[in-house]
């Protein structure tokens, strides 16, 4: 039994020793795989001894306006690059003098380059950027002395140049990539550039193109000896795609000139396509400020500016639409059968029914089209009350129905424009009011101000312009967009889909007629342009923080419209004071290319007026 037990133990020990040997072999194999295959560090080290891989940057796509005028193009730029492992002792004083930088700045840049938080993926074996945007003079001086600085080389790339000082909010700019950009998209490495704001951001992947790679051989001393295998492994860069915008750059420029000295926005659309003709935010800035060495300093200045020039009011500004909202109410009341064209409501200097909403003098009682013509507050308050407090229904249910119509018209949610940072505005729902009134019952009178575009209702100038385009089209709209073509390719199909609110076309005809009456003999008389049938609606939005906001929507011609416009000027008073003249000038400029002699006085007044000063808004 003892001999048998010893034999059994020896037999088991053989398996233990064999297993131990197999484990060691497996560990060695795994380690070799890790070193040679998985770990790029050793591969980079081996490659860097024999090869130098130089990135060839593609040209960024050009940007044109709708009439093929070049807006954004490229100019050459030069960066100082190095491979840290190949850098030998060099004269830092000569280096700094050649590049017009201080020794302290060189030290800081070197630390930043080697900081893994600011430069993720840093490797001593791969090219790193030390200094960007050399001037032509510094580039020439450095090129002459490059032989004195082993491990350094010049990387050529392109930066943006602008043919116009307009449209910064549409175009955006390019900036150096951040650590999060590099982590999110492996296309980038430290020192690369990416689109920031505007179409530069939303169309980044189309504009940036694809990088190329040139593989060069090095000798034992690290000197370049020529192309590896005659360049058969090189890849050529692919230029970015060109964009053709829907923007008319001359109209954009004119709109920005009209808004000088004012805070607000202009949005002009082509109703039949949803193409944005002009997208003005004021104040704005020259896009060339955010190019080159001074970009950081200029950006900081813009951020600190009290008037927020980086804030795109056309897309992000959420304003009470005021009386520009009344056409939506007329459409809803007609569709719901609350009113017809003969329905009359009283106006005794306003809506009076347990509370009072003021109005200006006009005939009373009044029907829908004259109510649009004169911008009667009482008419739309009465219509709203009769809908929300309709017998046999609950106010909350009726209000949800009201809200859903507005959502179909493009309010309360983002429209989906092809630019970043669009705001959704705000259209409350019944739950919002149930919470606001803490469970207490509420009626139309409790929230009557929303019927005239006040109270909790907020909209962007883009949404207001989109409503105007919908009326111009007599009942449908396309999602607004600023890009017309991408290198001769058709735009995304979502920008060619019709959106139709559930309202009869004939009711849009009625609203359009009421807006035409407003221009011929109502609150929009200042928009009457000889030879052009303009339809319009003023808006004076109450502002609890100061002077009222001046607003206007309009389209022309009355039949087969070519342009729809929304204007919003903060703290400028009545809609007829600034909104109407600015909107009508935009319409006339687009349709006739020039302003008629009899309207030159209006143009001069708008170009030279300053509502920032007159409103009492001061810069802190």
C-alpha cells in the first residue's frame, strides 16, 4: 500500500510540474504579444529609428454663398514641430530670438506639450507641435537656421481667410482640438484644428477632408535619407468638400449694417425651400478676429463683452413674440370653429372681462381680418377665452389642443436648423399651469396674456420667421437650413420634406389677406413698398426690464412669395418704429437689389439709429 501511495504522489507531481512549465510558457507568449503587437510604444520606438512619418494636412473645404461668391478660403500657415526623442542639445537663446519668443514661453510650451492631460497620447517617438501660426518672416528666419536644431521641422497647414467681415454666427471658426475632441474622434491629434460654432462645426467632417502620410527613411544619426521604397506606401491627402450656402452674403451684410447700434436679430427665409437668406445677430464680430496668434486674446475679449457678440440671438434668443403671434391664434380659432370671418368681438380700448388687457383705439366690434390689420388685443383674448373655456370641455384639455397646434407650427421645440446651439423657445402645457397654480382651478383669464404672445410664451426669431414662411406658403414649411449644396451633392433629404400643420389652406389665405390689409392701411403701413405687394404683422413685446421690444414679420410678394422676414429689436419700442422699416428694407433689397429713392430717408434713419443708447441700456 505504501509503494502504491508513493507512486500515486509521484504521478501527481509530474502533472503539477508540467502545468507549471506550461504556465511559464503562456506568460512569456503573452508578454511577447503585448510587447510586439499590443503595445505601440515599442513599435513606435522601432519605427522612429528607421522612419519619419510626416502628416500631410488636406486643404479645408471652401465656403461660397448662394450666388457662388467665395466667402471663406485658406491661406498657408506654419507650425514648429519636433520629435522629442530626436531633439539634441541646442542653443535656446538663438531658438527664441529666431522665433521672437521668450525663454519662459519656450519652457511653458515644452511643459504643456509633455503634459498628458493637455496632450493625451504624448509620445517621445511621434511628432509633437511646439509653436503654431508662424509669421512669414519668422518662418523664413527659422527655415534658414533649422539645421542648428536637430529633431525640429516645419509642418505646413492652412488656416481660414475671410472675404467678408460678415456672417460670423453662420460661418463659425476653427480652433485647436481639446483633449475631449481627441478622445471622441481618433482622426485628431494634438495641434489639429476642428470647427467651432456655425457651419464649421456642424459640417466639420465634410469640410476637414482626410490627412495624407509621407514615410521618410532615416539613417543611424537620424538624418532624412529620402522616401521609403520610393513613396509607394505614402498616402495623399483628400481635400475637404466645399459648401455652397443658401445665404446671400450681400443681404447678410446689409442686414448687419441695419442692425448696427441695436441688439436683436433678423431672419430672412426663402419660403418655397426653407433656405435661409440672411441670419443676422446683433451685435456681431469680424470672423477674422478668431484666426491666428491673437485668437485666444480676441476670444476672451468677445466672451467678456457685455453685449455678448458670441450669442446668436437669431437661433438662441428666446423672446416673447408679442403680436407677431396673433396669426397663429387666428389660424387655431378658425380651425377649431371658434370663429369665422364674420365673428365680431368688442374692444373697449381693450379686453374687459373680469380683468383688463389694454388696446389702442380702433373700430369696435371687430372681425378677424381687421383685427390683424389693427393688431387688436381684445379680439384674440376673446377668441382664446371662448376656446379654453368652451362649454362641455375642461380648460386643461382645451389648452393641450391649443399647444399642439403651435407645436405643429414649429413652436416650443427646435426646428432642426443645420447649425449648432439652436434654442427650443417655450410653449407651456397644461401640466405647467396646474403646477404653477398648485392644483387650484384655472381658466383662460388666468393665462390670457399668452393669447397675444406674452406671458410664458417664448420663441426664437427663427421660429417667428418660420411661421411667416408657413403663411407665405399657405400652410406648409420646410426645415430652415443654411447649406444649399455640399460639393455639388444634394442636401440631406430632411430639408426637402414638407411639414404641414393640421389647418386648412383656406384659413392661411385669410390670414395672409389680413396681413396684406395691415400694410395697406394698418399697423404696417411703413412696409408699403412701391411695386411690391408686402404682407406684414407688427409686434410690440412687453419687457419687464425696460423699454418694449420692436418686432415684425412680413413676406412678399403677396402671391408666389420669394422672401419671408422676421425682425426683432430689443428695447426699441413699437413694432412700427424699428421692426417694420428694417424688415421692409430687407425685403426691398432682396427683391429689387436696391432701395428706391423715395425710401432712402428710411434707410438712412435705420442705418444711423442707435437703440442701445436710446433704450438706456448701458455697458458695465
